[in-house]
């Protein structure tokens, strides 16, 4: 029996989560991509707390009429700005089982441009 697309992604996601974990000094940058939106958050897995988050639903990004790849880049930049204000510069990237391509890659590049180091 073939795996569904979601099952396949979750299998990859769990494989990634075995090795990628966030700490207070180096939180995990977790990405979730839906068909319309993209969400990213910095997570400290030791305490189980989200340090900061950003998404394409944020007012400043949602109002600008741009395509999804450009919106993902903006999400990365705004997340990086929030992270630097919170005193975070180093992060572990968790692509959430998605391929490092398209919107996920664009978000990562935006975060790097914003000043985060992977």
C-alpha cells in the first residue's frame, strides 16, 4: 500500500526531528507550509516554548499583493528581525518534511538575509 503525501511528509519530518532539536541558545526554526500560507516559529524544545513566530497571515505581509515565494521570503526576514530583538542569532533549521525548494528555501534565504545564522 502506497503512503499518502501527508504520511510520507510526516515520516520524513520524524526522521529530521530525531537529529534537530532546539535549545535556548540555538532554537529550532520550524516551518509549516499550507497550500495558501507559510508559518515559521523559533522553538526552545528544552522548555517547550515558542520564542517568536511569523507567518504570511501577518498584517504587513498579508496586505502586500505578492506571490507566495516572495511572501515566504518576507516571513523569513520578519522572523529574523523578531529573533534578533529576542537575542537569538543561531538557529537549527527544521524544514518540517518539506523539500528544501521553493517557498521553504525562500523563507530560509529571507531569514539568512535578516541576520540569522544556520
